[in-house]
C-alpha cells in the first residue's frame, strides 16, 4: 500500500484528520482538487469573518458619537476591504501548507475518484491505502427558482471569492446563518438589504428568543425582512433584479435589488466521487455513516458536511476528522462529539450549545432556566451593547447544564464555558464555584446560573 490513510478533501475535516493521523505515525496523503483549506478557509468562515470584522469596525466608528468621539466623514474603500480579506486568506492557506510540509503529509493536487475500497485515481495515477476518508464538504444548494441563471444572482461563494462583489441593494433569499451574516455585513457597509425567509422566523434552527431579538435588531438597523416568503421567480427589471414572492397573507410581492444572494443551505459534494458499482448508501445526497464514521463500504470513512445528519459546521468536521484519525491509530477519542456549539457572527454575536428550551420541553425534560438581559451587565452597559441576553438551561432533576443560548458581545468566545460544562455534564453548583472577573461580559453566565428557576 502507498499510504495508511488517503483523505479526499483538504477542508477543516480533512486537515484535522491529516494532522492528527500524521502525528500518530500514519503515512498520510491528502487529495485536493482546489485550494488547501476547503470552503471554510477560501469561500466560507474565514473570508466572511474578515468582511464582518471590517464591517463591524465601520459600524463601531459610526456609532462612536454616543461615546463622545466625533468621527465625521468616515469612509470605507470596498476594494481595500476585499484586499485585506484576500491577504488574510492567503496567509492562512500558506500556514496550512507549511504545517502539512512540516508533518510530511503528502498533498496530491487533482480530482479524486474512488475506484475500490482501498484505491483512488487522480487522472491516470492510482494510489492505494489501508483506509480512505471522504471529507469532500458541501457547496451552496441551488433551489428550483426560475431566473437563477440571471447575472447578479449569486451564492456566498461569489461574494467571498477574491475581490468579492458589491451590490448597492442586496436581496437575500434565506434567513439562515449565511443570510443573516451577509445582511449584517452589507447593512453595516450602508447597503440596502432585504431578507426573504420561507420559514416563520429567522435562524429557524436556533432558540426562538434569539430569532426574535435578531429580527428586532435587523429592523432597527434598516434591514427589510419578509417571513413566510415563498419565492416564485427572479426577473430582470430596469436597473436590476426583482424577486417575486408570495407573502404570508398570500399576496404577490416584489423585492428589488442589484444583486440577489441565494443562501438556502448547502448540499454534499459527492458528484462523480465513487466509480461504477462502488456506491455507498446515501440519504438525501449525503453519506450514511455508522457511529465510527464508516460508510456502508468497509474501509471507507467520511466526516463533515458530506455526512448525513451532521451539523454543517467547520468545527464539527475538524472534531470528527481528529476522532477518525485516533480511531484508525488505535487511540481513544477524547472529544464529546455530541456537544456542538454553533455561532452566528452578527452584531451582537449569537452562540448556542446543547438543547434549546423548546427542544427540552418537547422531550418532556423538566427544566430550570436562568436568563439575564445584557442590560444587567456592567461591561455591556459601558460598551453600549444593544439588546441581548444570556440563557442557561439546566435539567431540573440533577441541575446538569443541558443547553445555553447567548446573544451578546463576544458571545462566540463566551460559549466556550457553557460548551465545556455541557460536554462534561457539569451542574449549576459546579458552574457557580468559579469566581468570574469583573467587569466582563462573562459575568452574565454566573448571573444566569444564579437566576435559574423551574419552568
Ligand atoms: P441554513 O440551512 O442555515 O439556512 C437556510 C435558510 O433558507 C433557512 O432558514 C430556510 O428556511 C431558508 N430557505 C430555504 N429555501 C428557501 C426559499 N426557497 N426561499 C426563502 N428561504 C428559503 O443554510 P445557510 O444559511 O445557507 O448555511 C449553510 C450551512 O453553512 C449551514 O449549515 C450553516 O450552519 C453553515 N454556516 C455556518 C456559519 C457559522 O457557523 N457562523 C456561517 C455560514 C454558514
């Protein structure tokens, strides 16, 4: 065999698997058809966060009047913002390539096809390995909407590619994570933004109170949102595009813009990956895996966005990639893979882990809930952080933390503490043992634990 492990895809899942496997002594190769880093580094998390950072800085400067700072005539240069984002992506990609070189991980450039449970072809070359790992990720899903082919209709890939795209008026189809993050970026840059969401609320998979608070904030900032919007078609009109949709009350409505972002989910990348009769079981186009990440073809494993039932998050892919490497090297897996935090980089940030109140109630779990508004937190008051809250959910029977939802400054960093507590089954009393520094945003966690009451 040429290798112990061949990994297809160098996104977060493939990278973590490769680095852990190499560190554990496995002869490892990674096959990648595009750039190292996958969607997260090149067309996802990293460029999006670079834009969000720039947009956030601009918004903060514009809002600084209330702090006594006069910053009249603030300008931003869209192309320079894009260059800064592209530089960050290049740096991160180079540091990944360097890490692979240091760890002697073989990188094979090209499009892989799995031809046998232990063989992969790239063009005319054939490579063999004891085990294969599919970490080929996902790409934006495109629904059946007439007019999708019109110029100016884009996915997040186009907005995040080098140089990016600017639209003075952006209509976003989909009020999920990508939709609300781009609404935040474009609105902060002063663009007109309309969000059309098919469901009854933004971020439908998250806590209801988070959705409601976000909707209020976006409205306050001038984002137009239509919920229960059934998109019928996109048309070219004078000066731009019109998205025609049926509204909640059944009326036919139009939202006009220069650009339309389609952000309605991502579909697994499996096209042409498996040759001939070698077709593992799939569910809705994603690979079905057992609890050890093995597909229905023995010896072929899969992690990340390409796996059925997975949350499509970079850190899920990384954790699973590391777990597979440990398993294959005969080492114990330390991570609790069931406890997954998820973050939305709006302003203020949103983060959650474990169960929401609704989910726990639907599972008939008796609860203690502690919720405090950020208005009760000194640091938030000083920094003029708008409407937000910290909510902790404990199982009433033993006071174990089973969920947390945060909407506040630095929520995406603060969620580390509840994630640690959830992953280790910690109780309310254990949370309250720690002294938290003052003044910090994190004090809200202790206040919420203190405030927990049966409900
Ligand atoms: P999503 O599933 O989060 O949201 C898609 C939204 O589109 C849903 O609210 C859905 O109801 C709506 N929708 C579907 N069809 C529609 C239609 N025809 N008209 C109007 N609305 C429609 O998907 P996404 O926002 O595209 O994100 C894709 C994946 O990438 C998600 O799994 C997400 O978690 C992940 N992601 C994560 C982050 C992060 O962690 N910060 C950032 C970006 C993306």
